C-alpha cells in the first residue's frame, strides 16, 4: 500500500498541475523554499497523510478532524399534546 | 495560530524571523530546566502520583552524559488503572454542556502557552530539536487545541436542527463523544 504523508515540487508550471492531480500524499507544497515538505501549522495547512501514513485520511488542524472523535445521533422528538 | 484570540506569542511569522526576546526567554528557560534534571518522576493516574517497581533512565540524545530523569516502568496493570479512571470520569465529563468543555480545554491550551519556553527547552533536551523547531512544536500543541475549540463553536457544538415535518416534531443531528481514547506513544 505504501505511505503518503508530505510532498513537494518546484518550478515547472506543467508539472505542477500534474503533480497536484496525481501525487498520492496528504500534504503538498509547490515552490516552497524553506522546509520544503514540513512545517504545517494549524489554520494554515492541514496535516495528515494518505494510505499507510494515516488511519482515516482526515488531517489534523483542519475542517474534518475533531468530528472523528464523535459519533452522530439523530434525535427525533415528537411532542404529544 | 488561532485567528480569534490573537494572544499568541509565537506564530508561523515569528518563527521565520525570531526576535531577541524569543532567544532570551528560551535561554533563560533552558537554564531553569537544567537545574531540574536528573529527578525521579512518578506516573500520574487518576490525579495521583504513582510509582512502579522498576524505573528507567532517560538521557538526552544531544548529550548522552546528561541524565534527564528517572521514569516509571509502568505495567499493563497501570495502563488498565488509567483506562478505568478515565472511564469513571467520562459520564460526568461528557454530560457537561459542550460550551463548558470547550472552556476547560481552552484553559489547558492556555497553560501550555504559559509554559511555552519551559516546555520548549525540555523538548530540545529530550529529543534534540533546535530551539525554533522545539518552540514551534509546543506552540502548535496549544494552537491545535484552540483550533478544535474554534471548530466546535463554528459548528454550534455539532448539535444541529434538521428539517421538521410538522410543528410538534423536533429533529436534530448531534455528534456525541465516543468515549475514552487510548494513546500509545514511544
């Protein structure tokens, strides 16, 4: 299955689109000079991998994470009267 | 970084251009922490200090002659005790309104932030991270907590009204905590 945490590429505009569409990683950076594939920060980048680099493929520090610690319950209450 | 509170000492930007103050405070904290190395530390289970039959020594990877401390060789029974304590606490904790839980957890993040430089110095000593990496890691620990608190608020505690088919019906979708989670790290 392999892993897929973080990845990066620079420069070539044609390669950039292909990279973003096809890379199997949860974190991607394009043209980033400092710390090419590391240094995600909550609210700026989500941080989580795909495949063997993850358990749920929903990343930390982003929109879909905290919900994973909860289960959904539908509550229909009918008032008798 | 949490956009709502604006109270953070350290952000992405600070770390790319660290101030003199950041260096001074880190170095002062490092000095303070170095006077506290080599002690024996208990585990904490159900709010109480607990010791095991055996301890093990931890040395700093950046100076293997530096003894960070002696730590408890916890057993499966200790892990079981901790799990049981958490399970006992769960009903009362989960029954508190989500707004209260957010407040408590935010306070925990605030305590991490208050101790930012001390915890960063300890991180450097324990895992050998340079100061900016260490400070970033500790601030991020607080920021992740703030972030999820903001998420809870932005989503109204994940307690949402759904469509109602008639006036005497209330339909809601509620996300409820699973319960106790165990984290095993090494």
